[in-house]
């Protein structure tokens, strides 16, 4: 199927856009905004509002349409391929296929102090009506909290004999999360632990695709809960167990 | 004003309980000092700068005395001993110390009285500078006049030069208060970075040089706009009192300075935090800096409907600690927030109840009201709507420090246009609802009145139970924000030292004497 934006008529291609330019919103500023929109591929852009937002700064709101169409048949989305099972299904899979407890060790790492995300996945109470890993039978969930240095995280992973590592990253300004996530992979490799764990990243700005790129086994963003993570991890553990045999 | 018909006896009981709670902790506070308290003393005697490895000189001195001397006596006597033994002035002494020509900690220690005399020229000079700054602030505020509700926005680019550009733009657009948010990780540094900084994450490092740059920039816009523009930073983390000292020297106007935030949200040891918060608040009292407390944060991890009473209880506790540090009510920017899930029916009425209740219980405090953050998602248009409602609650309940919500809250630290749109939103509401407060009263026994009554009653209950077990134990049990912290856990405990009977802190001695 070919897709174009929908304003009030199918395929009219209407889009809206707003941005700031470091110039006054005078005639030149407005023209600059218009040309910028054209350079982005908009046809007939209209600057519907231009406001001065401080000395030498203008804010512009632009409407226009785009000529492009996207062919959805050609889209390939990188997402976690495993299905999401229920808590009961996961518990019985662990019991039948693994026959032992699965150890999850999680933290909000580096200088990140946000815990609500990792707590949502791990704590008993869970989030938005989805129970966390602590509530699961045959799961040992260790939530190390926030601001955990990667070195410390790796040390704990070894001590607790983690099967699954859960890393949460919320602050992304200046790409701090990329540096921190990459550093963890390097540490795990240096410690020869990388292949012995399932490594999972999560956070508001984390996608599966990004996590894979950084050398993680999976990534989970908003609207993902304990059962999504546990399904992936347990199925992957079973898979790995089989391939060892 | 008593629009909510609150029971004044319950309020008085809460105050009494909170003071009892703070009294207990103060027994502990007065028996201890910390490395950051001692570094602050160095700073307020005029010791500043870093060595060739970039280590701040106050850290060098205090660590040295901790290793080789007896820090339980305080750094003051050691500095006085060095001055006495060498006959140098402090500047020369520090220089010789850095070059390894003199050692601190090996000279015989002078008496308390003698120490006060030897150090007098140094602390008298910095304390005078702080008082002058206070006077300067008062003069300027008088000259420009002040609004009852001030618009507060943050800048957080990581680069102080970029922050300056954005702060000036925000002030021109109508902001009265500019906060420079700190970089992630700074609260856990046991030293204050030095000099102008251009790289931070989620915020910009708090350094004295950065303070000075921003202060000058804001004074410049203030002149052009004919409005005082206040500058805010964070006296939290492991260097609370040092930041307060730097802020006092650079005429900052407001500091985030909660008595428990570090414990709950940064896992900083509770003993360390309570000792540090006292000295930092004492400095703020002396400098006329408004403190802001962090109760609003509780609602980011706990539910705003269920746990509203923890916010109020904590406000009472923060008030008690502030009083103990000689802060008058005019400097107590107690915090609270508009964080109820908008999916809840009548959530706006519950927000009004909470905000009005805070206003009535703390009538002269410059309350800091925080916008919705937790229930903001990537739908910036919905966020703008939520912020409009928050702005209406602010104007209607006459809050003092109005921290604006950003439509991009769930996405990034604010862009320049986000801030502008937020300011426009607030100004529009302020204008449109200017006299609403005088016009509207609440239905007796209605949703708003009943809600405030029940939150107050629950806060009293909570304070009662905290009073029984003590605040240390309450924090171990996780009463605030649902976060449990062990008495001996967290960061910074190694920097806590029991005071010697001959302990002396020349700065607090002098400040306490003057503020009493
Ligand atoms: C609550 C909050 C706080 C609280 C945190 C309390 C706590 N204990 O966590 C407090 C007030 C302390 C706080 C502080 C700061 N915050 Co904050 N905070 C938020 C806020 C409002 C909500 C975040 C949240 O709790 N979301 C709810 C959870 C459940 O969502 P989530 O994390 O996405 O988690 C879900 C998924 O992503 C996933 N998930 C998450 N982690 C993981 C991990 C794994 C392994 C898996 C599988 C899944 C998974 O599962 C969860 C459920 O679906 C956001 C704004 C917003 N509305 O998003 C800002 C925000 C995240 N904070 C921000 C900033 C900058 C900070 C500070 C750095 C500010 C400062 N300079 O002081 C400080 C942190 C200092 C530090 N050292 O980190 C910015 C980040 C900007 C960016 N993109 O870089 C935001 C976006 C606000 C903003 N616009 O400026 N913050």
C-alpha cells in the first residue's frame, strides 16, 4: 500500500511543522522559514505564524504538503520476534524446559537516577496493572537500583550468576546512554561474560533496533512490561539450552 | 485566608509533631560534622582554586587533615595553627602548602578563642561580602518591584555559554526565575568542579565560575527589562553546604535545598544529608537565599492521590528543619506538585484542594509549585493542555514560584521554543484569571473542602507515627516516595565525623550568633 499524509482529503499530503530560527521573524526570517520547508520537500509551504521569542529568535509554524508516498510493502521493522506469553505460561515453561530458577539482575546504570522504568519491570507491584518479575515463580529478580556503575553491575552479575541482565537508561541528552550502554558491552566482553548472559536494554528512548546495533540481545521501550521481557528471555534461554545440546 | 475551613488545631498539632521530629535529628546533627561542612569552612575563609591535577584545594586540605590530623576538631583550628606557626597570611599559607613547603596538621593547635581571633579577618571579609550581596539583592528588588507569582523556567544545555543565551531569551519572553539544572552525576561527586564548563548531561555543572557568568548575564537582562531576574541552582548531593557558600558569594537567589531529597532520590547516606542540610540552610538563612524543597518528587514514584499526605507531612518537616536553621518563613519555598493522573475524574478539583491547602497552611512561604511531569507523554498538544490547567490552578491558588511545565516534558530537556510557548501559556492564564481567587469560594462539605480535610488528617497521622519511631527509622521504612534507605547505607557515610568536645566551626559559630 502507498501512504501519504491525510489532512482532510485522502492523499493530500498535508503536514505541519514548527521550529525556531536564530533570527527575527521579519520578512527575511519568514522567507527563510519557507525556503527551509521547501528544502525539506514540502510543496507550497505556508508560514501560518511567526513570533519573536527573544532577542534574535523567531518561532515559525508551517503548513504544507509533501509529494512523497511510502510503500508499506517494502517496510521491514526490527522488533523482538518472540511472542508475549502470560505470566503463568512463562512460569510453566521455566519449570518444564529449564527446571531451575532464572536469575534476572537489573539496574539503572551509569549516572542515571531514574528508577521508575526498571522498577516497572522488576518490582512486585509492576506497572499499569502488569505485575513485575519479583512476582514470578521460578524467577529470582535482583533490582540493584539506580546510578549503578557498569563495573559494579558486572561484578554483581557475576556474583549473582545472572542469566539475564536488564539495563535501564532514561537520560539520553548528548547521547550519554549510547556511551554508557556501549561501555557495558565492552566490559562484559573483557570479563568474558557477554556470551553467558542475555543482555537487555530498556528505557523511554530505547528501541529493539538500537539495542541490537549496540550489541544487546533485545531492547524494550514504552508500553513494554515484565511479561514481554520475561517471554523473550525465557524463550531465548530455552533456545540456547537446546543449541548447546 | 481560610477558604477551606481547615481545622487550625490539627495544623498546630502537625507543626508540633514536626518540630519534635526535627529536634531529635538535631541532637544528632550537632554532634557531627562532615567533610563537606569542613570544605565549606575553607571556602568561606577564602580558600578556592584547584591544584595542578584539578583537585579543589578545600578537598586537599580537608582530606589531608582527615588522614594526618584529627578532623573531629574541625578544619578551622588547623588553619589557624598554620597561620600562627608560619606568620603568613592565608593566601601565602595555601600557596606554600600547595608547593609542599608547609604541612597542615603538625602544628600545636590554638584554643577556640584564639582560633576565632586568628581567623577573624578572613571570615569577617567573606561574611561581609555575603551581607553586601544580600543588600544588593534587596536594593535591586526594591528598585524593580516584585510580582506575587513569579515564572520559573529551567535551562539545561550542558554548556554554560549556551545556557546564557537561552536564559536571556527566556527572561526577555517573561521568565522571572532561571534555574540552571545540574548535570547528571554531579550530586554524587564529593567535590565541586572548578571553572567554566561546557559539557554536561541533562544539565550543566554547578561551579562558582558558571554561577558568576549567569549572574552577570541575568543582571544585564534585568536592567533592560526593568525586572529582577532570580538565579537558581541546586544545593543538594554530597556538596550541599559548599554549593550554598558559592551561591551566597555569587548572589544566587534560590537554591533547591531539601532536607531529605538526597537520601530518597540519590541514595546519599541519611546521616550525611541531615548534617549537611543544616549548615547549607544556615548559610542560606544568612545570605537571604530562598530554599526550595523537593516534595513534588515523591509523586513521581508514588501515586499523587494516594500519597498526597506524604507531601504535606514532608512540608511540615522541611519547615521545622528550616526554622532550626534560622530560615524565616519568607525564605521557605516549600514544594508541591500537580501530578494527579488526568484520567482520574475530578482530578483538577483534587489538585486545587492540595494547592489551596498548602497556600493556607503556609501563608507567607514562597511556595514552589511544580507542573505535571509524570503523566505527560509524547503528545505535546495534550501536554500543553495539561499545563494550561496547571497554570490555572497556580493562579487560582496564588502560588509563589511557578515552575512552568513543558509540552516536550516526556521527550527532551526544553528547547528554546518550548520555554517560550510555556511562558505564553502562563501569561495568558494569569491575565485571564487575574481576580478569580477573590471571586470564587468553595462549597462547604464539597469535594475540595473534604479532600483537603482528609489529606491534612492523614498527614497528622503520618507525622504522629514518624514522631514515634523517629525520622531515621521512618526513612528506613520507606515512608516517603516508597523508597527505603538504611541508616548506614548510601553514599558519603565515610565523610561523617563525630565532633570532638573542642570542635570549632568559625563560620557557623559566627552565623548562628548573628542569626539568633
Ligand atoms: C520521574 C522523573 C524523574 C524523577 C525520577 C524518580 C525515580 N526514582 O525514578 C526525578 C525527579 C528524580 C528525575 C530526575 C531527573 N530527571 Co527526570 N524525569 C522523570 C519523568 C517525569 C518520568 C520518567 C518516568 O518515571 N517514566 C515512567 C516509566 C515507567 O517509563 P520508562 O522509564 O520509559 O519505562 C518504561 C519503558 O521504557 C520500559 N523500560 C524502562 N527501563 C527498562 C529497562 C529494561 C531492561 C526493560 C526491559 C524495559 C525498560 O519499561 C517501562 C514500562 O513500560 C520524565 C519525563 C516524562 N514524562 O517522561 C523525566 C525525564 C526522563 N528526566 C529528565 C532529566 C534530564 C532528569 C535529570 C537528569 C534532571 C537533572 N539534571 O537534574 C534528573 C536525573 C538526575 C540523574 N542523575 O539521572 C529528562 C531526560 C531528557 C533526556 N531525554 O535526556 C526527562 C525526559 C524530562 C525532561 N524533558 O527534561 N526525573
